[in-house]
C-alpha cells in the first residue's frame, strides 16, 4: 500500500507539472508502474482493489491494515 501511495503521489506531481502534450504518456506510464507495484507484491489489480474496497467499508479491516503498515515501518 505504501509503495502504491508513493507512486501515485509521484505521478500526480509529474502529471501536474507536465506539458499538456506529455500528460497522457505520463498517465499511461503511471498505470503501468502501479500495476507492476501491485503485481510485485503477489496481488492482481482486482485483488488490490477488493482489499481497498473492504477496508473503506469495514473499520475493523481498515485498522488491521493500518497496524500491519505501522509494524512494517518499524
């Protein structure tokens, strides 16, 4: 989750600063990088999206994910 969030932030900044002619190319590059980051963790994009959806709708799951993220940082 952290890697995806970091990539999203980086690409959002790059797209915002890009010339209009470059925005679509950078967006396509971002989609590829995000897919690779998810796949490198052993998940499909669909699985990742499902996890996010459950976390958004279930506070207990959301908290468990936050705890794991905090533990991985330490």
